[in-house]
C-alpha cells in the first residue's frame, strides 16, 4: 500500500520562513491520523551543501534531497508539496556560497571565468545548482493550474486595489521584439521515428568538428528542436530600441527569464548591458577584463568589482558609466530609492513577474524619480513576445481590467520530462566561431543543423511523446470538468509548434470530446480570445507549452487575484504520484527584507493552505485513509472562513502578518474539525483546541503583534539558523502551548 506520507519541501526566503509557523500546526492536527509529514531541504543552500560535501565535517553534511525527491516523483507513492524556491542566477549563487563560507562551511568559490580543466569541472558541478535546478527534477508530470473556487469567489467579492487605470490620453507603452534572426525565426524541429544516442557538434569553417555534447538520448516519437539567436542582430535590435526610447521620451526596459533560462538569457541580458554602456565598456575593456567584470551578471557586477582597481581608475570608469546614462534613454527602475535600474541584476527582471505588473500599473514602470512612466518593453525573441503586446493593445483600447467581474484563464501546461525550452540548459552553447551547429544521430546522420556566427547562442530542446500524450489527455479532462473552451496556444509557423500540432490532432480523436469546445490558435489570437471572454466574465482553459505555462500563470492571477502566490497548481505525475505546488515566489525577497528590518512578514501562505487540501485528498484516495478526507474537507472550510474574515497578511508593520494569518487558519480549522460529525474521535480531540484558541484569541493576536516593529536576526539569508527562525516565527507562547500539547 502506498505510504501515507506527505513530503513538504524546505525552500527559500519568505515561504521557508512561513513554514516555521505553519508546519507545527499541520503536524499537530495530523498527529494520530495516519498522515505523516516529512520535510526535504531543496533550498539553494541545501543544494550547494549536498553537491559539495568534499571538505565538510560530518555534522555539516546533508543528504541530496533533490535527488531523492526526483526518484520519489517517478513512483506512485509521491505526494510532494513544493514551495517556491530560488532559481539561482550567478550573483545569487555567489552570495549563497559567500554566506555558507562565512558560516564555516568549506565550499569552493564559483569560478566565473575558469582558467584550467579543474576550474571548468568545478563550474560544471555548480551548473546543477544554478537556474531551474529543482523544477525539471520534480515536474514528472504536466500541470493543472487554476485558482481554487473559494479564492476566485473571494477575489471577485473583495477585489484587490492594486490596479491602476490606463491613461485616457493615450499610452506610448509597447513591446519591442526582433523581426528576424531570433530563436523563433531560426527554429527547426523534427519528430524522431526511432530511438538513438545523438550528439551535438560544432563544425568550423575549415570543416573541423568539435563535439559539444557527446551523448544525447533521443526516443521514438520525441520532438527535437534546434534554434539560434544571432547576437549581431540582437545587439542591433537593442541599439535601435534605445534610440527609439530616447526619441519617444519613454523608459527603456528589458524582460527576460535569466533564472529558468539560465544559459541563454543571461547572455542576452549581458549584451543589453554592454550595448547601453557601450562607450564605457569599450573604452575600459582591458581594465574590466582584468578585474573579471561580467556584464551577464548585470551592471552591479561591474560596479562591485571596480574596487579592485586604483581609486583614480575606478572614478574614471564610474564617470564614463554616468555619461552613458546621460546619453541613453531613461531606464526603468527596480528600486528608485537605491538607484537600481532594470540593468543592474539579471534576476530582477523576470518577464513573467515584471510584465504583468506593467499591465497592472496602467502600462507604466517606475522611473528614477519614483514616478510611473510609459516604457518600451524589450522582449527580444518573438516566440512569446506577441502575447504581451496583445494585452497592452487590449488595455489601450478598452481600459483596465476589473478584478470584481473578470473571468478566469486556467492553465494546462506541458512541462513533464523537462519539456521544451526549460529543459534546454545542457544543450545550449555559444558558438566559438563562424560555422555550423548540428545535432547528429548515432549513425552520423544530421538531424538538425544551424549556421552560426561567433558568439551566437545555439539552443536545442526535447519534448517526449509520453508527456505530449498526457498533456492532451489532461486538456480534455479539464475542458470536461470546467465546461470552458480549451485552447491550445500553438503557432503552425513555428518549427516546434508545427510538430506539436500534428501530435495534438493525432491524439485528440482518442478521447471523448463530445460537447467540448477544443481549438488550436496562434498564441496572439488565443490571447485575444481569452481576453474577450475575461472581460465578459467568462472562463477559458489555456493549454500551453512549458514557457507560456509559466508566463500565463503569473499574468492572469496577478490581474485577477493580486498575486500568483494564490494559485493552485496540481501536477498529476506520470507514474501515479502527485505534486502540489503552492504558487510563485517572485516577491519573496522583498518580504524577507521587510521582515528583517521591522519584524513583519507579509507573505500570504494561502497557496500552501490550498495545496494541502488536494494533497490530503490524494493521500486519502491512495490509502483509503478516511481521517485524511476529514482533514482535507475541514481545511477547505477553514480556508473559506480565512478569506471571508479577511485574515490575510497586511503589507504594513504592526498589523496582522503571516504569523497572525496562520493562527487564524488554525483557529478556523480547529473549529471545523470540532464541528464535523464524520469522525467522532477527531472531533473530540480538536474540541478542546478550538475552545482554547477561541478563548485566547485576543491574547495570542496581541503576542504576535508584539513581536513586530523591531529588527529580526535569523542567522542568514540563504542558510538561516533553524532555532532563530523558529523563535521569530513562533513568538506566541500561548499559541505554542496549545498546539504543542495536541
């Protein structure tokens, strides 16, 4: 019989802190029910420690929990609740390493520019920690992502107040993308007719062959793609948009995914930085190379490393950088007060988080004077840029959306088995010279090839047939369950999508689609279709690939609910297990910053509360545990009460924060368990708890509020001290006494 165990992932930042308050309550309520809660550390620091045990003391070593969960995800026993984790950029990796080293962990320093084989090998070891290291390992299934019914109803009854009107006098905001020589324009795709062990090669102008990846297992029915970003065209595009932004008097901004697309997008980001600061970068190229400044890590990396130069030289470079600001267009700001621009740090401009905010803020971004202003939003590649231009044009014509009346766009996402671009990291290379990049099968036959110039970015992707079949099945299931149109967002003019469309058309007839509205549309047309329904208060299901899944499940929730952290993400794993994701963590760093500064954690754990409900239901179904069914049903009631009573965290210090919210969730859950009549033993056990929590409500709330208004020390950002986190997140002795006695 499958284990009655739920695995709760220990991740990073605000969600990790919130777990110190929530987990003791879950464990206490579940005690004696046959539901076991275990934790697994897959945080950035945890991944570093697990992968570099070489020089650690025995008491410092930790197991490779990500590897263990990857194996678990391929079994029917998997029941994993995954909280948001850091998809680490190089600056974040370096900061985490520095923190661990300061704490006494003998971890090697990341070699940015490896000078020998040993450093290259070390860099390769760190690659498994960078970027989207977690999601491809755990996501052994496709995603079903939507707001819980209670959450959507609450959002319509109590619409969030963050929406800003689009200017009636008109908006100059637009999305800018390349028109040729990008990934979209160059993409070639093929469906494998037989399995093979392929390889990726670079062939230079003289015909010399260099193997870049010597073993690439391909399976029958698998869709394989190859595409190239021409960097000369990319740089020309950046320069053109910079001139246009200056001419139009609007902000310049760039929107990429430097975390999940950890190889290609930082390079594209670096080219943007070097084009904007071209005069300074070219003038001081030798000095910047000497100090190891890397524009792929943003302007901050350059500025920080200037301290390695003589003071006079540092001042000269800083002055030349300042001159570039004067010459170029105004940049969108990430933090106006700190002078932090859109080009300072690559992980600050995550497209799926940044573009929805542009829409929410009436087509604006913040300028250096801390005022909202129109922007040219550069999304260089055409694969998905058009969907954002479509929604901008819709808002320019029809005005801002109304969360009180707008419909919902749920998502069925193709992400199993490292599908599409998010699985391309180990197949992405920079062309060392002019020549050809090619994918060759075991017999020496060229499957795909792309001409390249020096510095071009080559990217190959894979999408397994099993994943596509399951995705189509899930789309039909959701169309049937929701009663809404299900639209496959696919573009027949794109190489990859053309192959996927063939499979969708082949597999749909194998399902009962009677009475269902299932269509295939180009992404831009699908966006227009969805927006028209949203404005009429109608729902639809977006059936998308892996990247659009990511983009849309931030875009619509941010507009509908105010945050994507309130989304429910269920991943039916291919081998029968379940993965339950708790929402996005893009705002988590700012939440931690506020908590450390003034003792107020505004992270809303609603995503965690909601994910636990289907996790318990799944466990009950797998094991026949009736008590788990009761726990799930009463938790669902409690979540509804939590929303109705508006117990979610405030953004302001000395008002309710995450700890108070979790207390009120516990109170509502205890009351629901005490009141239910399905399980007399559970009711009897929880009645005293509900009574004690109710009688001490004011006292507990006061104790929780008293913990705010002062700085908090948790012993580290990436690798905090567990005891300090527990003390900070469980400051109410009264609440702790009631829960711990259960």
